[in-house]
C-alpha cells in the first residue's frame, strides 16, 4: 500500500511583520532612524547656507578687488559719486536682499521635500 504525502500549509504564508511606525514618530521619539532623517535635513540646510554666504562673500570681497585691479572704474562717477562708493555703499544691499530671498525660498523647498519624504514613509 502506497502512502500518499500531504503538504500542510499555514493560511498565513507571509512572515509576521513588525508594526511599522511613521517616520514622524521616529523623529519625535528621537530614535536612531529619526536622528538620521534630521541630520540629513540639517546637512542640506547647512550646505545651502554655506553656498549663499560664499556667493555673497565673493561678491563683497570681489568688488574691492575689481576696483583695485581696474583703475579706470575708480574714475567713473554716478550722480557725482565715485562708482566704488556707489556700488559698495548702496547698490550692494539689493544683492543682500536677493540672496536672503533665494535662501528662504530654497530652505522652504528643502523643508517641503523633507516633509514629503517623512509623510511618504
């Protein structure tokens, strides 16, 4: 008499999964994973700040060098004011405002991307 083999299977074929916490909870509870997410956001924001500060520093320090290296520019006058004075005393401030505006815009974009990443997980 031949014995027939029967395979017994569990109705639950998938392995039991650990309950998954949202990333926002990981961040709130300051777990290792939450720290990794926060470090990535801070690193992105720091990189942006360095970029904006570097560009503004190059412009602010580069203009006096330009006026030093090109003496013809020192002779130019705008409304009776020498060009170096006009640029460094007045026209540089709109560049600061534009740099600040760009920084805020990019920082908010970074935060939105981070928020999307956190909500997606």
